[in-house]
């Protein structure tokens, strides 16, 4: 799958956009990893917190440490 933006994310968070591949399950949801050079991976994952959750793109899957998030 490809994560892309034509808005501000394409300017300020371009390192978190691109082609992602399904690489596992995290918090009962699919987890995707970017297809970039090793060591520069970004992960798209569902982060569950208390009774809420959000989708996030960040360098460490499962941690609230990223630049793109969407409830």
C-alpha cells in the first residue's frame, strides 16, 4: 500500500510517506513497515491507549513517537 499526501504532510512529514508492506499484527490490527533503506524504517500501526486508539506512523511500532496520527 502507498501512503501519500497532497497537503502539509507532504512537506513536513515526507519521510513518513511512501510504500508500506504488511509485516505483522499489533494490537489486533495490521502493522505495516515502509520499504526504505534499512535503518530508516517507518511503521504504520494502531496504537491503543486506554479506551481510545489511533493510527500512527513512526519509527518504533507500538510507541507514541511519530509524526503522523489519525484517530
